[in-house]
C-alpha cells in the first residue's frame, strides 16, 4: 500500500486530494481500516421486535444478518455459510428459529450456532460443529433504538465512540417517550458516486442548498425558511468524526401538520432534551463513517454502503415519533418520499452532482488536483453550551474539514485511544 | 370488453406515452383527474409460506407482500398537485437531475381492460418498458406493470388512479426522475 494519506488530506489548509474518491487502493484500504473497524449502523430495533426476528444488512461490503435470538438478545453475524461461503439468508426480513443454507443444507440457529449438517456421518465424527458457528460481529450495542455493531473487538464501547454526538442523536431519535419507529419499507438504490461524497454532504453542506435545491424549494417541496437570525452555530462538530448541521431553534421548515405538532410537543421535547434545545435545532448529520440522518424536509435515516470506489448503494428509511398522531405520520411519510429517496425532488439533484464529482476524478490529471474545502477556514471555535466546535457563520465547510481529518486518522491506522481522544474539552 | 373500447383504451395509453416521451408534461397533466392517486410502492423480498429455507420461531408471522402497502414507504405517492409541482420543478431550469433532460422511449403492452365492480370506471392493467438515456452512456431500463383506473368525462379518458410496480428489490437506476 503506497498511498500516502498525509498528502491527500490537509485539513489545516482545507484541501483534499481527489484520489480519495476514486483510487482503488484507497477504497481497498477503507475496507480494512474503516468498515472492518468502526461502529456501523445495522437497523432500528423496531425492525426486529420479537424473538426470532431477523433482517439483513451490510457492514461495508460484508453481508450481515441481524437476528434476535430465542432469549431476546439481538445478535449480528456475517450472513455467510461457514461451509462453502454461500449467502445464507436471501430475504430482507422474517422470523426464524433456524435458517438453512440452500447449497448443502447446513442449518444455523438464531444464536449463530451450527445446528444441523446433513449426512454428518460422512465426516467420520471429525466435524466439530462448535467451531463452525456463524461469524459474529465483535461487539453489538443499541443506542436509543439504533442497532450498531463493529468487527473490531478493540473498538471502544458504542457510547464512547458516539461521544458528544449522543445528544444530537437524542435530539433526532429520542424526542418523545418511545422514541421513533421506522415506516415499513426501505428505499434501496445504486448511485454512481463514492460513499464519502454523500457522507460529507450530510455533515452539513449548507452551501449547496439554495442553488442545488433551488428547483425543489421553488416548487414547494420544502417550506421556505426564514432568514436565520443567529448566524453562528450552524455547523457543529461534536468530535470522533461525527458532524451535525443545525438551524435556529425556532426553525419551522416542516409540513404545516408537523409545524402544529411540533408546537404541541415542544415543552415535552424540551423537558426531555434540556436547555441545549433552546440554542439549536439539529437537522442533518453524519455518524462516522456512513450513517446519516435528516430531519425536517424529510425524516430519513440512511446508510451509504460502499460498492467500489465509484459506486454507493443507498439504504434509506423514514422515521416518525412513535407517539405522533396518524395524521402527522402521514404528513411525514409524504413529505419524506417526495423530497428524499430515488424519486425525491431534493435527492435526485444531489445524486447527479455526487455522481459527477466522483466520476470526473477518473482522469489522471484530474485526480492529481486538490478539492477546495476552505470556506470559513480558521474561524471555528468551541462552544461549551453546544459541546461542539462550531462555525462562525451559517455557511462554512468546517464540518467537511473535520470529517476528512478524522477519515485520514482512521485510514492511517491511528489506535482507538487517539481516535476517541477528547476533541471536546471537559 | 367490447373491441372498440379496447382499441380506444389502447390508443389512449399509447398517446399518453407519446406525450411523456416528447416531454409535453402540461398536456399529460390534463389527462389526470383532479383526485388521482399516482404511486409506486417499494419492493422487498421475503420467503414464501412454503419455503424450506428456514424454520420459524413465531408461528403467527403474517406473510409479507413483496410490494409496500398504501400507508407504508413508497418511491412515489403523488396527487395531481404534487405532480404539477414536480413538472414546475422540471421547468425551473435548475432541476439538475434533468438538466439537460433525459431522453425516453416507452413501450406499453399486455393491456387488459375490465369493468370495475363499483362502476368507478375501467380497470386497465398494462406492462411497460421505459428506456431512458442521459449524459453520455447512461442507460436505464425500467420494466414493470401498471394498474390504472380510467374514467370518461365525456371529452375522453382520464386517469383516476395509477399504481406502478417496478420489480427491482434494489433499484438499479440512480433516480426516478421520469413519469410512468
């Protein structure tokens, strides 16, 4: 591996080499350094509510099955038969005590154990079934209904990995008693861009909104936003590679039904989340590396699954407060699918831009160039009330710089103690 | 179904496809009733009841349909107003996914026309291929089926309901920026 990450990411100068989006060697290295090490989002707990419930997922390009065992514990394994490497489960979801490989019939239980091997006498008693269980993730944990796992036994606990990002996750997924639920159904589609291009966009690319999404806004697919009064505190960096974009706390850029609902539940949400909610409304974010959320125009949680340097498979769900009335859930459903997803009036314009930002880097000379992420350079400051580094203006590329700085550290093989060293002062 | 009605309905669908291929969206909008529901569900894949791929733990699992239901996530779920706004977006000069626009060629076939039980109009099923090109070498084939309800308002057929099924568990196209 002769790629020098140092020369590709200069976050002090706001420069990123275009090779990060197209170089096959970098992509290969991301598999080992990022997707096999970081905590990855699998699914929401409401998608596997009962013992035996399973759903399939990905961690990087690895096939994964999330499976609640008979005792009720959520587990996750490579969705791959230990015998000849066949894909074990072929369905998106279901409920099972055991799943049987379609090739030779090896059967695995919902604890991952190898339960059945046809014609076992052919092994002359030498097959130790204990040794051939499904490959389990190294750690699995659930935060506010969000199920995460990592293949790295040495990774810090999930709560530590999330760090100060936890409150911002609360502000999206745990606003009311019962948290959120996912609408049934998922948007899944393949987009010709590098996975980091949407990831950095969801770090909070405030700059692209009015121009890239001008058509969707002018056609009424998102409420017109009042001009922000508080120009600071739009881009928040709570550390560990996670990024958030906020708006002013009284932002009301939702569907009319949702605006009324938000007014009704404001006191309850405020009591739950505390005074930080008076300072900011989190609306977009990236949990490093490839989980993103948006709340407002759409309520979407999505994963950017890498599919080669120039391809990304997006999985996107819509979520609603579990306790919201049916009319609000319906408004969230319609606003969400009309703005984000393959038919989304916002997202399809993003995708065309993400595609060409990636594919144009295939040129040898283009690949040598640096991208400009310099907006607001040097104007970040730590905000003790928000527990995050913030930009000093409502337009900034500070979060993109933090994202790539963290990406470079992970890619260089920094150990976990330095990766989760507190970037946020006590 | 009377052959002249069959022929009439087929010609209506062919002319509708022609309008869309020519990007005459305002004229197309005029073919829709004011109360149209125009929707494309998402697809999932699940084992059927007879599968031997697994042994269930909970015995009372309902069999899940492949396509999402009306109150679930959809790729499109539109009213006449939201379709009009999608068209206005395309006309804004800033709809980057269609700027410059894609080129399409639609094939409509397997048309089956039935009377509705409730006298709500005709129930028309059809299959389609929507071939789309854009940019340099981008090509998409959307192949699927539609279930329409057509009503006559005296001046010709209008589409009162359209359900579009594209049987792709993971959509291979980067977006759905055309009408079906």
